[in-house]
C-alpha cells in the first residue's frame, strides 16, 4: 500500500520552507553583487529546495526521477556562461569582456549585467548538478524496499 | 587580540568535533557530528570576515549531510545486524 | 616577537593539527566512509589556512563601504574567491566518492579496505 | 565495525608527527596577519580592492573577482562541477539501467 506522506511533521515543515527557499535563492542570485551571495550560493539554495521536496515525499514512490533530463539542464549552465562570453566578441571585445556588451547603459552597468548573466549560468549548472547527484545516489536501492528515508 | 583568542578557541572546538566525528565507531552518529563540525567551521569563516564563504559552507553542510545520509542508508542495506 | 604575532602562529599550528588529524584518520581507518570524512577534514583545513593568509589586522568584510577606499582596511578578497569555488568542488568530490563507495559495496559486499585488498590478492 | 587500533597505528602516528613537525617548521616562514606589506596583499589584491567598484560596478569584491576578473576560471570550474554530475550518473544510474550491478533479469523502470 502506498502511503501518502512520509511524516506529517516533515511535510508541514517542508510546505512552509520550500517557497521561502526558492524566493531566497532567487534573491541571493540577483542581489549577489551588493551583498554576500552569488551564483554558487543561489544554486545550492535552489537545489536545497528540490532536495527537501525529495526528502518529503513518501519512501515507497516508484516514480523515477528525471535524472537524464536534469543532467542536460546542468549542461545548460556552462553553455549559458560560454554564450555570455562569446556575446561580446562581435561587438569588438575580447572573450568575457562585459564592457562591450550591446546594452544601452553605462559601461560599469554593463559589467553588472554581464556578471548577472554569468551567474545565472553558474546557478543553473550548480543547481542541476547537485539535484542529479542526489537522485543518482538515492535511487540505487532495491525497488522492493519500503523503508523510510531517515 | 580578542579576535585571535576567539579564533583559537573556535579552532580547538573544530578540532575536537572533527576528531570525535572521524573516530566514533557508529556511522550515523559520525554523519551527524560531521554536520556539527560544519556548523563550527561556518562560525570560524564568519570570524575570519568571509561571509560569502560562510554562506556557501552553511548551505553545503546541509547538502553534504543529505548526501551522506542517503548514501549510508544505501551502504548499510546488506549488513543489518 | 609580540603577543599578536605569536598567536597568529598558534592559529597556523592549530590548522596544521587539523590537517594532520585528517591525514592520520585517512591512514588509520579501514572503513571507507570514515576515510572520506577524514579527507573532508583535510579539505577544511586547507580552506581555513588560505582564509587566514588573507587576513589583515583590522580588516573589514570585502564589500565596499562608501567613503572607505583604503586598501589596508579590507581583508584580501582573492583567497575568498578562490576558496568559494574550492568548497563547491569539495561537494562534487564527496558526491563522486560516495558513488564510488556504492559501486564498491555492490561489487565486493564490504567496505573494509583491508578485506577488499585481501580478496584482491587472491 | 568496531574501530580497533592495529599494530601499524604506532607507525602511522610517527609519520603524522613528522608531517606535523615539518608543517610547524614551515609556518615560521609565513607572514603573520599583522604584516600589511605582505606581497600577497599588495600587487593584484590592492588593485581589486581599490578599483572593483569603479570598474565592475559591484561593491562585493568577491563576486567581482569571481565573475569578472577571473571569469575564465569560473567557466572551467562550472564545467568541472558538471563533469562531477555526469560521472555520478555514469557510475550509478547507467549501470543500474543495464543491470550491471544487480545482475538481475528485469529492468527497473525509470522514465528517462
């Protein structure tokens, strides 16, 4: 028999925590230039939200996780980074020289946008990689094992 | 001066926690103590005025503990005593 | 040698002790998960060492305060940026090592290193 | 898995004491944090501290160094993390799919 929840306390706590974690992760990403934070931290916080969701759901779900798709998403991170670097080359800059990005703002502000794009790439890569490692480690078990996660 | 004394005490706590975490016989207790070790390391990073590194270590301590718990659960599957 | 300089060396010695305790744990333990934890101890010691090298006597957090442009007033941001990436790589290393441990457990049905070596010699 | 010290533990301890001695001897050559004219704080770090706000617009110097001054490092490092994910998937998930580990005959359903 399939149980609907792993533990009621865990589920209530995670329902409170997961939206807060997602909002906080996005805040850390876009505010990383002005306060402690940045791409790596935002990626890990967003991955923590998904990992908490994985921990919350009952242990006997037979649902396979989308491990391969999330590996593809992790590959998107370095690609976003690379495209941001290559974007300034047609406009007369070097690789990763954000001052030549075609944005109609002041040059220092162009650097800010370049850093933001780069950190979006880092966030996507780190988040998807951590989730995929968690899925790979966790789903090796016996499919007949109905033990709880913790 | 107070900074140095605080940092030395914190490093002593880190050392003791890490040694207990590595040399305790029970595996799950070791994982939990390793999380405590990670928390004290976060305090040391904050004292060294590196809030970026402290933030990353705080979140990664949680993720690392999740990895250890889920992997040790897989590893102990054969030898239930 | 003043008192502050001596205490800074005490900090270095404590970090060296942390590193060596991780080293001893890696050599001493036969259980592979414990070896992995000892390796994490060594990584933490290296990160702490680099952060201590970037310290200054009255340094503040490397986030620019308006009006404070003295380079001696901030701690060195370069080791922090390098160690930030090192921590994330440590997490990836831990994940790969745990995956290896799971494969070893499935193959040999044990995690005792000396036992595995003994069976490999046969 | 009771931990008991083996006969070699004494030799391991001696090796560790030797390493500790070498490290403690080497720390006497290190600059303490009271030396502000240490070369590690002077050349490029001084430029980062004084010019990061004007050149990149980011008050957080760690982010400026990470994503702007040393952007190529971070690019390669992101691909290192991606490689870690790929390796973990290859070690566990692909082998599980081909029943390499389990040696069974049924294929466990995963919806890739």
